[in-house]
């Protein structure tokens, strides 16, 4: 979600910074190697900045689904 001036929502940015370590740890467990884990974690965080999940549904479950999807996609490639 962005503000009308085009900047990222500071609340979302703060939440993602708090979850970044958790996202990286999850990606390491799901990915085939460190490079794939880094890609999945970075991709999930970037996507969250572009397409914020519904605030009522929770950020961690959304991030977990995205990380898992990105890790699987990389594994198939």
C-alpha cells in the first residue's frame, strides 16, 4: 500500500523490517540452497511492498505463502 504521494506505507515498512529475519529463516528451510532462499525472501518482501495483503488477515501467513510459492517456483526452474 502506498500513500498518495507514492511513498511506501511506513507502517508496512516497519512491519516488514520486523518480519525480515523470520522471512529469511523460513526461506532457508524451504529453498534448495542459500541463493534460492535469498531470492525467495527478497522477492516476498518486495512483493509485500507492491501488493499489501489485507490487513485483517495477518502479514506472517501471507508472507509464508509467498515465500513457499517463490521457493517452489525456483525449485522447478
